[in-house]
């Protein structure tokens, strides 16, 4: 594996909450242009790892490098600027804003108009505002939400909310998109649509880090997967190999093969 | 929007502008001069309420000490344009200076409260407001700076060259008393405040504030520097307060710490909440209503005297009674204000209607 191929490298990450070891010496690396799956039973530490990667938690130990730069201890907005965007397990949209406005907020980090530009409505600020709106509409369309632009995020159906979170994350122009259970609560049709969307995002040059409980989805999509159990990484590799790993089977099923 | 609609809209705006320009004369002719003063005060409160709306309405940071920035602006002007320190700077310097000093105080308040939300933030800001007032009250010893509870008198009026707004002028057959002249200055400032608020709201900055209000964690994850944006909201809100304070000092000619009590902060907050938090038009409406209604209630006293021969209810008691009742009724029936923010209503309704059409069709 070439070093330049690695987009995100997390090395030896540990995180404790009081006496609880949520993560112990976990290392993962995500390559450019791949879908990396993160699986494990409930409470295994997947979301904690996500929160460490995106700067919401500071790790107790370990190093984070993204796109050739150290991001250990970076604040969330810095991480987003570096190029990691995320969605949340329990959807966190801006409920009182419209779908379009939610995506427009995502453009914040790639635009620069300040107070003066906004108040004086300079030519540059007006042009940027138009560009923000145009890009946000494109992204809504890309995620199949064009007809929902004016709807308040909190009034959207569940599946649309999940996709709106993805559209908002894409608006930050990420190099890595981290998705925390994007298919949770979706029916088979919605999951199929989601899968197509994720494949299209990947084809657009964005690497994906995916926490998912839908095994068919995550095993079918991912190039590589890592398995967490009780805060430790118990397996990593190609989906087919990981599925046969006895430790993984034990963690999930207590010894029975799927 | 078609051409006819555009033309009608233009006509409407011209009519509103003419009405606002003629207002002080119409008010004086119909309601008397006292109401011209009330109109002046209402315009000041529009500025204050719009400033607080940035902090509370847009960014969702509950600030119970907002009047402190009004005080800072007022004292900044009063100290540098009165015999108190024997300094008489021109207002064109003092108003921007007051705005800047207030903005610095906004950041001073904002910095230690960045991690606080809701009730906790409210308590700290309330304390901040009191600190400023108590400071102003006691900064007369050992060196007399603010003249303590006696306040500062003989503050310079707004003045350009030899033209002083405090004097009565005649122009085109109309008499401009100080109240009239100040009306036009305050009107201009209020209109500028409205434009600034609207433009900020529809900008990258305004969306970042609303995003923080809606979900601070998600906002940070989308790349918004929440710390800087919150400080910016405090500073912008304080700026409005600082300018309004300077205008207030020059208008009154006298200020004392008595004008900057907690109840005044709460009054401004009520204007924002009752009018419609986050909606500029609603906040303006709230400011006008809450300035005018207590004044209108003053007539209740003489009316009782005329009808019943004696005063049963003191107008000032009635004021608090009705005020409390209005608040309770509002929270019950229109919790997002008289004129709520667009995001929460209009679009919502039209969208639901189109949805229904899709569903039935």
C-alpha cells in the first residue's frame, strides 16, 4: 500500500469515558476512492470513533492524519475544512430551516463573504450568494430532493431527512464522507436508492467511511471493513474474509455461521 | 412576479415612505406633541430590538443583559460630549466610537459565555447587565467619571456645524422642533438597522447563526466556527445597542444609571419575542406596539375619572397587569410571535398545500 493512497489514518486511538473504555488502541486507515465499512455490535464504539475522527471528541491517545496533515485534536470546523464531512446516527438537521437552506449552510466552509460584504451586498458577495444557491440546488437534485427545496427539514419524511444530511455534507466538498448508519430505518426500496447514491458519490471521487448495521448493504458496498467489539478492533480486511473470521462470528452471533 | 405587481409594490413602498416622513406632523396635529416624543422613542427601541434580535432571534443566545450595551453607548457619548469631562467631540466621531466600544463589550460578554446555553447563559448575561449598571452608579469615587447616580447632564445635542437639532427650525412652511428633527435622524438610523438586519439574515453569516441556533453541534461539523460566529452575533447586537445609546444620550440631554435597569432588558426582549423572534418585520412591530401601548394606557386614568368620578385602577398597575396577560395569551395562542419568522410559517403552509395536491392528484 502506497502512503499517498491513504486518505485517513487513525493510529492507536483510545477514548475513555470515566471508567468505561469506549475505544482501546484502534487503528484504521481509509484509502482514496474506497468505501470503508465499520461494523460491530451495538455499543462497540463505532460512533465514538466517528466522533473522534470528526473532532467532536478529543482522543485520550492516538494520532489522526488526514490527507497528509495531522488533525489530532482539531476542532470539528477545522476537520470539516480539511475535508471530512459527516452525517449523524440520530439525524441532526437544522429543523427550522428549509432543505435548501440546510444545504446552503454546508457551503459556509467553502465561501468567504463577511459582515461587510453581506451588509453592503457587494458584487462579489451577491455573486457568491447566487453560486451558493445554485450549488445547493444541484446537490438537492443530485440526492433526489429537488422537489423538497422549500420544505422545512423537520417536516421531511425520514428517508428524505437521511438523504438531506448527505446533501448537506456533500456541500462542504469533502474528500471523505463519513456516514453513521445511513440506511437505519429505511425500507428495501429506500436502501436500494441510497446504495445507488453512495456509488455515485464514490464515482465522483469521494471516499466513504460507513457505519452500517444492514449487512447486505455494507458487505456489498465496502471494499474493506473493520470490525469493532467492546472498543477494540477484532478484524479488518475484505468483506468476504471478515465474514468468515471466527472472532467476528463469535462477536455477532455467538458461534453460528450466517 | 409580473410587471403590474412590481409597480404596485413600488407604489406601496413610496406610500409607506411618504407616510413615515409626514408622520411627526400628522401625529402632532392629531395626538399632540407628546406622541411625537413617543414616536422618537419607538424608533430607538426598534434599533435596540433589532440588535437583540440578532443575538436571540438569529443565533438563539438568550441575552438578559442587553440594555448594558445601550448604557455603554449612551455613556460613551455622554462622557465625550458634555461638561462632565469637559470634552465635546462631534457626534460623527462619537456614534461610530460608541458602536465600536459596545462591540468590544459584546465580545467581553460573549467570550466567557461561549460554552453556556439557555438558562445558564441567561443568568450570566443578566449578571453582566447589572455589573455595568452598578459600575456606572459607583464610578464617581475616588475619581468622578460617571457622576454616579446623579447622572450626566447638559449632553450635547446632535449638531453639524452651526445646525443643532436641539433648536427649532423652520423649513418650507413646517416647524421642526427638536422632537421633529430627531425623528428624522432616528428614522434614518432605524431604516439602516432594518436593512442591515435583513441583509445579514439572508447571507452566509445569517444562515450560520440560524444553524447554530438550530443545532450547534451539527453546525460545527458542517465547518462553522461556532465560537467566532457567536462572538460576532454578540458584537453585532451590541453595535446596534451602542448606536441607539449614543442617540438616546444626545436626544435626552441627560442620562443616569436609572435608565438601564434589568426591566429595560426584559422590555426589549419582550419586543423581540412578542413581535416574532427572528423575523425583522415582527420585531419592528413588537417594538412599536410595546412602546406605544403603555403610553396609550395613561389615558385610562383620566377616562376613569370622567366616567366614574374616581380612579379605580392606577394606569401603571393596569399596564403590568395587561402586559402579563398579553404575554400569557401570546404563549398560549401564538408562541412564535405576532408575526413569526417566515421559515416557520408561510413556506411551510404552501409546501403542505402542494404536498396535499400531490397526494390527492
